[in-house]
């Protein structure tokens, strides 16, 4: 089926609910799955679940517009599991998602909700051995959670594997799947799955491309939206700081000291700046860990798990982590490098102030970023206050920060040389720290002050 050849279809709005349903049972969820929700501590359905689950249980296609952390995985997983209970079948549902981490996260929720009914899921993502994935596919799981590229790889090359009996297709973070040029892969997938299926398309933002896809893949869909245009949550205190570019590192260290005791996510624009800043902070005694696309899949999951388990208080990431990742305890989001796409701002700051908690975000604005920052303020419809700072205290840090910068640069060079000689893609932050300790020697005690 070629995208664009389908006739555009009207999107129906759901009927307004007469009375707010208070339980999953009220939404029509079957007892065994209600118990599973209860066991996960899900007492009442979230807004997107209230909107989407009854419609999905009626067998309609859905376009779900919901903010990150809204419970949207449950909104599509519960109706799929319920349908699976009614008509058990292998290779029943496919969830497409843009990043590997999200795929694992979604699979965890399917497993948790479906454990009592014996659901088998398989994650098919890049960066992991294809042979073991082929073996997992040969066992015909009920639900496959995949990034599009690797799935196409298996559809084309894994003998005996096909999705001709598929009943449900979910596209999670759909706008991103398209932005990241997965369009060709998605079209290939749409060609080899039955037209007679249910399709759920979930996205935090609705772009023109998503509208195009909706025409290609959905039948008479119902739109379930819980957020009005690009809102950020109320309990989020958003600030900016306007600073000279050359002192960014010192300001970062100042803020981390000021807000010590919190957990931080710091967003950088490139893999190499993420790595460099992680090394810099570690040289100053902070427990910082990087997460970016040039790390191996194992290291990425390892970083995320260490941060989730609170073994590290600072996660430095590229936008690979800005969407959909469920990291409940982030207190402060720092936009160390301002996002070039304003919508990414919403996704990044959406990492904090989740599930009714409060949180802070601080955006670094240098002399080069003013226009981008104005665009962000325009998008969210408000002027942000400046984060209060003592400039003199920041300046007192510059010498120690400069020293740590030198070590970080040296470590980056050493890692680069090692990588070239080993010709692999491993991240060596932990090893590099060992190198730094040797190099820095007696300076370690002084840095502990941070
Ligand atoms: P998601 O938006 O799907 O990534 O979900 C965000 C978080 O909310 C996950 O940790 C879910 O386990 C949790 N969650 C989903 N539905 C509910 C619910 N009804 N009550 C409480 N927590 C929920």
C-alpha cells in the first residue's frame, strides 16, 4: 500500500463521557487485567486511558495525542491484551517505536500487565545480535515491539517469519518515527501486514507527516487527545539563564552545587558533548553518566538502569532520551545545549514533574541561542523567569572547572585513540575515570568538595 494513495478520512471525536469512569472495570477492562493494573499500583485510569480504552475495546482505530508520562502505553496495551484473551493467537500485535530504550520500556509494561495471562513479547531492535532475535521470532511471540529498521531486516531475511496474521499495529511516538526517516521502512511494513487489522497511532505532537501517515494506515479513526496545544505541566517551574557561551561549564557546575541532592537530566546537542560533559563532571566528583547514540546498546541500557536505580544522580543525554522514557524521579532537567527544534523542549522538560510531582527545568541561553529561545517561549505561550544566581560564586569556580576541562579533553583523546585501535563502538567513561584518577593523583580530595 503506497502512502498517500489512500483517500483522506474524517477523524471522529469521541462522544463526551456522561459520567467520569473511576475504575478500569468501568472502562470495560476484563477482571484479570483489572487485577494486573491493581498489582502495578494503577488504582484509577489516567485521562488518556479513560479516553482511549473504551474506544479501542469497541474495535475502533485510534489516534492518541497524549503527553509523555500520561499512561499511553497502558492505553494501547490493555485493549490489545484483552483482545488477545478473547482470540488467542501468536504474532498478534506489533508495536513500532523510534528508539531501542522505548522498545524495552514498552515490552516491560506488556509483560507486567500480561504476566498472569502468559503473554510472550519480543523486542526487535538494532544493536543486538540478529541470530538470537531470529530464534525468539521462531517461537512466535504474541507481541513484537520493534524499531522499524531491524524489523524490516527480519521480514526480509529471517526464514519463516512473517506478519500476515497480525491483528494490531501500534505506532508509538509516530511523529518521530517519520522525522527520523523511518518512512520507507514503515511503508515496507505496511505492505506486508493485513489491511484488515486495528491500528493505534500515538504521538505527543501532531505533525503534517503524522497526518499523512494516518491517511495511509488508519480506518475511520477516533481521535483521543488529552493535552491541548503543547502545554507543559503546571507543577513544572521553568527557568532560563542567559550566560556567555565560554562559561557554560562553570554555570553548570554552580547549578549542580546549588541544587545538590536532586536527580538531574542534562541534555546536550551532540554525542561528543554529552560524553565530554559527563567526563568533566566526573572529574569534579559528580556521579554523572552519559546516554547517547554512539554507545553500544548494552552500555545505553546500563547507563539508564544505573540512573533509574539512583546509583548515579546525573544523566547526560542527547535527544535519544528526551521522549517517552519513564524515569520517574528526575527532579531537574537542564537544557545545557538549547534544543534546535522547539518541540523537543516540551519533550525534554517532560522528563520532570511527572505523575503529579513538582520539578524544575533550566535552559542555558548563550549569545548564540536567543532566537531559538524566543521560539520556545512563543511555543509554550509564556515568558520564563531567570534562574537566580550569584555570578561571583560562579566565577570562583572557573579555575577548577578549567582544570577538569583539560582532563576531560585528554580522556576524550585517549578514548578516541583506544577506539580506533580496537575499532569498536564502546563507551569508556568508567574506564576513563580510572585513567583520570591515575593522572589526577592527589587532586582527588580537593574535587570531592563538589
Ligand atoms: P507512559 O506514558 O505509558 O510511559 O506511562 C508513564 C508511567 O505511568 C509508567 O510508569 C506507568 O507504569 C504509569 N502508569 C500508567 N498508567 C497508570 C495508571 N493508571 N495509574 C498509575 N500509573 C500509571
